[in-house]
C-alpha cells in the first residue's frame, strides 16, 4: 500500500528522510506517533482505512500570498529563469519526493496546478498532456495513486461570473475545455474519483441573477461531463464538493443537504457523490460531522477534504486538522458506513503564511495523519468495545417491535396512533443522556 521512495536526481527536501512510525513516546518531531500504516484496526490496516492524499495546490503552488501581501515562501522549484513548463517539471519532482518521503499513498491535483495555464486552448492542452505523461511515469516509479483530479474553473478572470453557471454561454463552453482535459488526465492517471468544486458557481447579487436558469445550466454541464467521462472509460465516482460561500456571496453547492437534493432533482445521484470538506461544513453553519452524516445517510459520502477552520474566523482558513473531537466524529461516520473507498482523506489544507520551513510542510501532514489515525482508533474502540451503539439502539427500541415497528413500516395511520395514545397514557420521560455520551467519548480518548 505505501509507496516506494522516489529517487529523483535533485533533492528538494534535503536532510529529511522517509517519515517513520516511532510511537507515542518518540520526541522526534518528524515521526508518526500514532499513524502506523500497516497496523490493523478491525478488518483492515490504518492505511486502508484512512486512504490519505496530499494535495498539489496548497503544498506545492501556494506560497503564502494573501490579500495583504505577497508570498512568504520561495520554493526552490520556482527559482531560476526556466520556462513555466520547466518549473512545472521541477515542481512535479518535488511533489513526488515529498509524497514518498511522507508515505502518503494518494495525491490530488487541479489541471492548472499540475501544468501551466494558457489562454490558447491548444497550448493549454499540450502542456497538460506533457505533465500527465511525466506524472504517470512518477506514479509508476513510486506506486503513488491518484485519488482525484479536477479542473480549476475559478482562478482565471474569465470565470469571474461563474463557469457552468456563467450568464455567457461562451464561458460555459470554455469551461468545458478544462473539464474535458482534466477528465482525460484523470483517466490517464487512473484516478479513482473526479471532483467538481463550484468555486464561482453562485451569485453576488440576485438583482442581476436568474438563479433557476443558472442551476439548470449547472445540471446540464454536469450531465455532459458525466456522459463524456463514462464514454472515455471513467468508472469512478464524480464528486461535488459543497461550500456555502467564498469566493461568492452565495454558492449553489451550499452544503450536503443542498447538494443531495440538487443531484436527485437532476437525475445525477447514481454517478455523483459528495466530497465533504471540514471547513466548508463549518462555514455553512454545520459541524464537520453533521455534513458527513447527511451525505452518508443519503448514500453519498464519497470522499473527504480533511482540514479545519478557525473557530473565531468566518472564512476558509484551510488549516491542517488537529482537533481529535473532529477526527473521532468523522471516523465514526466513516466506520459506520463501512469505509470511504474509493474515496479518501485529502489534506486540502495549507501551512500558515508564517510557516516558512520545508519541515513545516512535513510537520503539518504528520500532525494531520496522526490526528486522523487517533480518531480512527478511538472511533473503532467506541463502536466495538464501548456501550455507545447499544445505548443508541436502546434509545429507539420502541420502534423495534409492536406498534412502533408497524408505524415505521408505514402500517399505522393517524387514527391508529390516536387510539394507541389513548390506550398508553402519558409517555414516560426518557433522558437523552447527552453528558453520558460525551463522557464516554472522552473516556475512550484517554485510553
Ligand atoms: C476550495 C476547495 C478546493 C477544492 C478543489 O475551497 O476546497 O480546494 O477542493 O477545487
Ligand atoms: Ni477542497
Ligand atoms: Ni476549502
């Protein structure tokens, strides 16, 4: 499962070796304390449960720039006077060196973080084909696999009014160029999933927006993409990544519930699932585990973008996950649905602008992997060894037999219920026992 170390010619992360599992007593900052890829938890290894992926954009393209200042990190692969394509080649080597030293089995990319963008369609397609050829060689050399590919339909100014929801058909068609190329690339690289994050699919003002029309166009576009993907042999899941706002004031893929409804309304629910990002869930006013649960209940939890927001900030800070309550909550949902495959846990997260050492990138991923590994251990123990599932089952026991079961099966009408209530009298009070459940989680976190 874990990839082999890639031996490129240049070392972009000198002095950092393959990250090893050293256990909870290790003081080595560049070692796993919990994540032990081959350790068995229940019916599979940690690596098989967690299916970690590193992302290309934040880790190898994002240099720390924010609206108040330029980048704070000068990457060696961006140095020198080489062409954009030469720099993209160097970046690819750096990325695969990082992936393999970290021991993360999957990666994810957007078309234009892997390969230089160009307004000329032929040049754009040629660049991407070239980089995909190189990426495929790196994958073969290392055993790395592609969790998902996607197209960036939000950075170029042509998409300022949206991509598939743009009021100008010419832009919708231009967006298709990138989705077609990114689908071709994903298939070529054996990607398990294909993601749509509708960065600017939404509106800034309803005064100038025909919302229903834009959403109908989005459904037509997704349908066309699905049909094309299937025609070229893509058998994986298409994934929608909900996010309520940012960059737009309102985005159509608001949250899990909205996306589930949208996909069902447009007949896309057989091919599409959801990629739930923690910080997007919290932006929409939900908890991470809430949006995971809604997706899972609909049979549509396909994959996870693992990160976290800042509780005091109302925007997408994309921090690396470190909160064990979050990871336990997430892994409970994942384990209850029987796993995440063919999805995975993608670190769609960026180190802080102030974190400027190469070591910080490793530390961030190590911390995130350990946090989810611990979440996995605790969630598994809660499900297997604690009274959690029994308590939850008992809470609903009145629907397991008799009239309760008949009601759940649709066999009791309102008059039947009236008669039952007359017969039964005032219901006995039953405690929700929330504090006991919370104590149970803490008890298992301490073990
Ligand atoms: C941005 C999104 C983005 C998607 C892929 O907020 O999380 O990174 O995951 O386009
Ligand atoms: Ni994301
Ligand atoms: Ni995000």
